[in-house]
């Protein structure tokens, strides 16, 4: 399995298992998560921080 295939599998499994969809908004350089499980869907903005795998973190805030 290539590295690209590993990343694809991880994103696919996370999205299906947790019921969300990722969208990249190029005009604002943001990643948006749409919750697909709630009756009133929520939208969140995702930010990744850190410089390498040892200090990587993920932050999620309500988008709007």
C-alpha cells in the first residue's frame, strides 16, 4: 500500500465511522467538517498545528 493509499484509507474510515464530510474552502484556506449524523447538522472549522508528527494537534471550532 502506498502512502497516498494509507492516507485515503484513514480519511475514508474516519469519515464513514464518525459520520462527517470534509470540505476544503480554497478562498479562505480552511477545512470545514459537516456533521452528517445530527438532525440539525453542525459545521466545524478544523485547524492543524505543529511542525511534525511529534507535536501535531487538531483543533475544532464551530464554523457558523
